[in-house]
C-alpha cells in the first residue's frame, strides 16, 4: 500500500469510525443470508442431516419434526430456519421468546398456522414458563387447551391445530426446561466457523455488495471475524465503507489490515470489550479465577453480555479457561498482550 493511500486512510478514519450499523446494514445483512442449502457455507454435517430429514418428510408428505438449533449468536441459526422453510416449500412465521408475553399471544400465532407451516422462535429460552408449558401439547399432539370463565364456571376447551413444525433457536441451551428440549425431534449445536469457511462467505458477500477484494484480504478479515459469519459480514461492510470513501478499486491485504486496525479490531479479532475483559482478568485479578458477575460489575456491563457475547469466543479460542471457581486467563492471553505468564502465581491464587 502506497504512502499516499496510507495517509488518505488516516484522514478517513474519523469519518468511518462514527458509522454505526444502520437500518440499511440490517436489511443488507438479511439480503446476504443464503436462500438454500446450496448457498450455505459450513456446518456440512448439520446440512447433510437436515437434507435427509427434509427429503424423508416430503416423501411422506408430513411436516418436518420440530427442530432445535443452539449455539453462539451469528452462526446461522436464523438462516438455517429460513432455508428449511424454503426447502420444505412452507410458509414461515418468525417471532422471539421475549415477544410472546402471554399464552394468548401464542394462541393467535398457532391458530393461524396452516398444515406444514413453520413457526420460528428465536431466543426460545427466554419464553416465560407459563407460555412454555402451554406449548407442550401444541408440539406433541397439535392441540391447545385454554380455560374460559373463572371459579366454579371455569371450563377447559381443547382446540385442534393443523400439524406444523416448530424451529427453536437458542444461545443458552442450559436454560431450556428438560420437557421442552425432549419434545424436539431434531437437535443440532452450531460451532464456530473455520477461517477458510469465513473467507468463502466474505468472497460471496463481496460479490453481492459489489466490493472487489482479493483472496489475501478476505482471509485477513476472516481471521478477525471471531469464527462468526455475522461478524465477518459486518467487518466486510465497514471495509466497503472505507473503499468507497477512499475510492479503492480493489481491497488488498495491507489495506484490509489497516482498516481493521483503525476500527479497533486486532489480529485476534478482539474489540475493545474483549480486551477490557482479558486485561481485567490478568491485571486486576492476577489471571483469575474470577466470577463472571465480578467481571460484569467491574466493567459496568450486564452479566449476559459477558456470558453470551464475549466469553464463548474467548473460551473456544483458548484465551480463557472456565473452572469451578471462575474464569482463568491462559498463557495465550498473556502472550497476546506481550505479558509474562507466571503459572506458579496463578496456581497459588487458585
């Protein structure tokens, strides 16, 4: 990258850093989602098994069994749900656990479903217990029981539903009640993506976004995408902003590296919050062990933010270790910040 381009990048930094994920970005993120299995990258075993289940259900002319997809945010749970709908030729109704506040809300949704339709509930673990228990007979026997009147005049009315498929997505499988989990016939846990898979997603998305990017640049973005397609697409859109402002015709690896550094995304894919969490464990708590509640309180963040957004990648990538007494920073975390790892001190604290 020439010195002139480097200086221009520095001038544009203040402009681009102020750009937040707008409504247009949200729409673009939806448009970048694959529409069918042939376009879906990664999770080959999951896709192959789903193809067989869908083909078998179509041959029997029955709805697909209820499906539960779990895993950290941004790994393709919603995309897979819409692909299942497309492959089954079924209409999909999408909602989320927190949006269904009362059993009456669920009744309206369920009674409007036609035979073979798909109901997609995101963050299904956040449904209230009352709504969750109301869902059991609907999933198992396609019936709902609701009570009319009160006191001595109360009566239970059974209403038959048309056979449907429920697809639940969750980032916290452990918070699901055992009876609810048991009613799903198909269950898959989605893991983080490999760098090569993310690079392929980035190249595919770059075509849709009309961004010229070489293979080395796509690999550089993929390395910093935390193993998550949603993050990869978000970083690609920020790279697109830079290239548009700077009139860069083709993004190469040095340009991509400079842009991502300016955005505060380091070579490990850490943002400011990731670095704050790791530095807090290392510098304030001497490498741990420390509880997630203490980390959240020290950072003035919600516990769920640390547990759902930050921790999964740090644990998977080997920068944090979870123990019975709390989180420990690993040697890899110390090396990332250029600090000396003293195992003896950490063992004494433990």
